[in-house]
């Protein structure tokens, strides 16, 4: 499967699946699902579930002086993330080709097996989080996110296809959730997690919560702003 290149605004974007690319461009740049006022010009941002880097590019566009750390576990898509940040001159970005979870381990990540390159649904749940896709398993390295939080985070963005609760529970148990000012979570309703548990974790850590739903896209976004 050969990657392709598309022009969007002033960016050249390397991608595999055109339909997937258009959906994500619509979500991120037209609907602006990650648009948030962080109140400073040099925020620290974590992009967890970075895919090919569209959210990273959006954050860099809005905050050119931001320090961004992006995490993408799929080794098939990680080189495209590297290309899309490097060749579009996205500076102050650190990239990690790892998955995130409760412990340091090796786990099976399930990725699209249709040869269509629809890798944005890569998940620890087989056949995508909603069962809509046939997938194969690959082994990936998993680390706890708390390991990478060494300063206050102005924004944690998560699009991890069903591992949101696990990552939040680890942050809560480690105490690092208290170092996060804002959280934007794309929530995926699987049997392994409960939106009420996620909301409870955030509330107990002084986050004011807003829920935004995109019924057409079957998406729910949880926005948390820390009141400390």
C-alpha cells in the first residue's frame, strides 16, 4: 500500500485512505472539535492518538509556539506522522511510537486488515471499537502516560479508540492528573469502559465537564477544564 499526498490549505498531507482523511479534516479543521482557548501563547500539549498528525498540525496552527508531544502506536502510520510534521515545518514537536495504558508492557493492537489503510480506528478491541471493521493484531509497546508528564500540561487530547478510561485511571492513580489543566476526550462506548466513571474521575479531580455529541458521526466529546 503506497501513501498518497494531498494539499490542504498550506499543508501537504501524506495519507493512506482518502475517505478517512476527509472525515478527519472535517472534524478537526471545519467542526474544530479540538478548538480551545488555553490562555497562553506557549502551551504544553499532548496529542494522544495522533494518527497522521492532523490534530498536531491544528494545535500548531492555533499555537505556533506550543510544545507538543504526540503519541501514535501503529508502526504502519507512524512514518506518516513523522512526514506530516517534518515537511510542514511543525516545530517543537516530540513524537513517540508507543501505545498508552496502565502499565509498561507489550499488547496486541488491532489494525485494519482490508488494505484500505483506515488506520484511525486502531484499537485494543478487535474489529474496531464499534465492531465495524475487520482487523489483525500486531504487537506494540505500551507505557503509562504519567511517565511522560514532567510539567504542567495545558491540554491533553485523547483519541484512543476505547482506552480512554484506562489511561485516565492510571493518571488518577499516579496523581499526574492533577498536573493537567484541560482535557479533550473522544469517548468510545465499549464494554470495557463507562462514561460515568470517566466523568467521576474528572469531577473528583476538580474538572468542570462539558459533553458535546456528534450524533451523525456517533461521537461523544468530553471536555474537562480544571478549576484549580
